[in-house]
């Protein structure tokens, strides 16, 4: 039986405390249970439905847009600036903003946009906790070695959502979910806000008490009666001082939040089932060779991530987005699980060749690749290839070079494939 010779040991995760839970005992992989660094992202699309409408109809851009008739389901920032809120009676909204363009909701368009945004989320980090159709928490702790600082990851995420889905998204970064969510709200519209661990109270205390989870109109009124309008004032009262105003449970909850304490972790409830990467191409038409070169680059990156994670895949998915923002995927399931770049590339090239007529007809604006049907490398007996692993050795060598000199150091401009055999890596042009 052949056993893979380039399996990775789990790397220590920076900024976190590795701990062996039941799952990690089985898989031999470390898990984060606590962290001291700001590495939780809260990503939230801005005025989601209204932004999709403005994206799809250029005449709506820069104008106040209201989605929904009887009740306002969403309002563009131009309408919000005039006092329109969700949910609000439609007639009242039009009195506030008579020149608003009212459009009916197109739920299928929003669902498709949401799916595309979540693909970007999952391409960013394996740990994504969806909150609603347009927002999620992402844990990027431990990705520093691969993807950089959390603030850089957040910046790249915003660019990717803008380029690949055409929508604005705001991101907050903090040590806790609560602070990350407040930070994204403060960053809106179309912004990024980092709350460093040493700056949490400075960030939080000047804000209105309504920013705290659990403070609605009734609680805010009770607090206002006591002269408490800012989170810092609430913190000064202490838990004991808040108890007669709010009752014991709310006092404990809100005092903890006012001191930036929120121990919840990002939870996905399951191990990652796929990894992906994509590349926006813009609207210029591309030669088939150029598209194939991008596909090679994506395959290269994903193969490396797969091997770094000690995992193998069976299914290769080609994702395409066309000029009209419609999206199509094509997939191929291989007879054996693999972590070889060359094997994955072969499947990806077949999918691309099959899709080429469609690409030429509809204009490709994004090409993506996802690897699914993932399994742990050590849970699968790798049966391919039994012969000396020329390509596996090549993969391992490239992985090692990148690890030592950084991922940009050995970027393959393209792979030149000789028949179906060995690939030759090229250094950048
Ligand atoms: Mg939102």
C-alpha cells in the first residue's frame, strides 16, 4: 500500500491557544479555542437588496432607491440619508423622500448574489458562520502565514466582493464577535474598521447605548431616564448599579458587553467541505490560452492549500461568471481522491475545454475553481500514483520554496504541460 510521503504536521496557529478537543484527537489537528488578537471579521453587505438593484440597473445608481412597496424592505444610502429606514411604512418613506425610486423585490437575484458572496467568504477562510443572507462572521486567526494580517485579509475580501459580485461590503475586525459586529456597523457604508485589543474601550465607550446587543427602544428609554446615553456611562454604573434599572440578567449582559467581554467563538458546526479560489477577469475578451493560464494559477494555489491542510479532494468544480452576472458551474468527480496539482489540473482543463463554446458566446468575467468532497489525507489510502511520484515531488518542492520565500516568490506564470506528463514550473516573467 502506498502512503503519501509529504503529509504535513499541523502548524501551530499564531495568536491562539491550540487545544485537543474530541475532534482534534481524531484528526490530529489543532483547534483554536481562544485568542488574544483581533482576528474575527464581521462582513456585512451595505443596503443589500438596494445595492443589488443599483448594480443591475445603472439608472438607479446615485439615486434614492426603496425596495418593497407597502413596507420598506431595503433603502439605498441616498434614501437613508433622507431618513428612510427599514422596516418603515412605504407611504411614510415616500413623504420623507418623494423622489425615491420604488422597485419591487427580486428575491432570486438576492439569493444568487448572497450565494456568490458566501463563496468569497469561504474562499477567504475555512471558518465562516453565516448570520443572515448578507452577513457572516469569519475567523481568520491562524491564516497570517498564508494570507497575511487580518486587516489585509479584510481589505482583500472587500475588493473581492466588489470585483466578483459587484457589491459594497463593510467589514469590522476585532477580538470578539460582538465588537466585530459593532465595528462593521460603524464602518458603514463601504468601509473597514479594525478595533485593536488595546483600543476596545476607547472604541466602544463613546458610542450610543443602542449599539449594544439587546438594547432596544424600551431599554434605551429606561437608560436615558437615568442620564445614560453612551456605553461608557453604562460601564461606569457597574453591574450592581445597573441591576435596579434593568434587572439582574440584563445588567450582567449589558455590563459585560460594555466592558468588551464576549466569549463566543465563531462556529460553523462542521469541518470545511470545500476550498476555492477565483479570479475576476474584467470585461475585456480573453484568449482561451489566457483563461487556461489563470486556471493553472488557481489550481496551483488550491493544490498547495490542500496539501498544507493535509487533505485530499475528489471533486473539481469550475465556476464561471459571465458578462450579465449569471453564473454557471461544471464539476468533475475523480475516481480517486488526490492532492496532486497535476491531477487536479487535468480535471480542470477538461472542464474548461468543455465550457469553452459557452465562454466564447457569453463572455467570461470571472473564473473560479473549487475543490470539494474533501477528506483527510491520512484517512484515505492514496492509491495514485504507485510509481515514483515525480509530480508529487514537484508539488512538495514548490510548496517548500513558497514556504521559505513567501508565496509571491515562486508564482508560476503558467504551467507548460508536455502531453499528460510532467509539468515544468516557470518563474514569474
Ligand atoms: Mg447588511
